[in-house]
C-alpha cells in the first residue's frame, strides 16, 4: 500500500480525510473544499475514512453553518454534507451502493487532546 497526500486521480481505493464538522442530529459530515481537503478524496475512492475530533461535533446544520461563518475568510467553493454512502436504484430498480461516491464510509471519532 502506498500512502500519499493530495487529490485523488480516481485510482485510489481508500481515502483518509478530516471533516469540518459532524452534525449530531442526522449523523452527517460537513466537508469543505480547499488546498488541505480536495473534494476528490470525498467521492472517488471506494472507501472513505473520516477522522473527526469530538469538539467538531455540532448539534444541527445551522450550528455547522454558523461555525463555518465564524471561521472567517472567504466561504469555500464547495461544502458537502455526507450522511453515509450514496445509493440509487434508478437502473433496472437494482440497488447500487456508491452510485455518487464511496461504497463505504467510516467515521473515527477521537477525543481532543
């Protein structure tokens, strides 16, 4: 296994990223684009592992947006909300996991040091 940093070229099997926030009410991750977090890592690999600090968990979507505005600076180009692997049954009514992103999503919640 080779470990590297940067965006995915579409051949990566697994990505490990952070997230800007976790939304407790829905179990959703809030991720935004930027040099340290290319969005290709959120969608192209089959497995996405997200490391989230306990202090990054907010109660609601509104709290997540408030935290993003409070961070200052320009808003990121992209903000994605992910609540598990995507699924679709559009083709022949057959359920397809990972239709628009990873097939598997793992969240590692860690205590702040």
